[in-house]
């Protein structure tokens, strides 16, 4: 079987305990585990997961001189990224994620840009957004809707 072509851009999460995160991402988002490399002390040195042909890499936090010293959201006191999922049914995806233990951040709602959108925070501190397209909104109409939203004093999408 030919090897799958390399994905040009792959998110790489630092998450601890990574083994629990792998299990959670399977339950909550339907990711498939492709590979897992373990250290002798039982930490995940590298894991590859896949959803719909897109990969996600993750590992436990390592504090070793000369090593990649990325930290978990808990160690940083927050996160700087959101992992975004496109799904045919955002309501079902939100229910699955929260049912698996994700914290609801924004329940599913229809957005000005034409998608149904929701956000959750996983038990490891990473933020996930999810969306389902509802209508194709031309850029000019989208900009009009943004202007109307700000003019109304509401900056909620």
C-alpha cells in the first residue's frame, strides 16, 4: 500500500497525561490513533491521530535541556490556539464532546458568516471549535453583517 502523502501543516499539542488525552480525543471527537511512541517511564513521546485525512500530533510535556520544551495549557495558565473541526452536524459533535467530558464554552448557534458554530474546552485545557455550514455568505454580505453587529453594540458572533 502506498504511504499517505505528508500533510503540509500538522497541529502538535503538548498535553498531560497524553495517554488519557488520546483516549478522550477518540471518544469526544472520533479521532483514530495511528501511532504512539512511549518513553521507558511511560510518557507519550509522540502520538499521531487522524480525523478525515488530517493528522494531529501530541506528546506529554517534557522538561529536558535541549528538547522541545512546549508546555501544557495548565502550565501556561491558558492556551494560545484553538483546534477547529469542520463537521456535518455541529450539534451532534458538541453533544458528543460534552458527553465525553469536554466543558461547554459556547453552545451551538447560527453565526453571521453562515455556519452553525460551537466551542468546548477539553479536560486538558485545549480549546476546540466546531462548525457546520448552513448558508454561503458572499464576502460583501458578511462584512455588512459584521458592521451591523458592531453598530448594535453586540460583539457576540
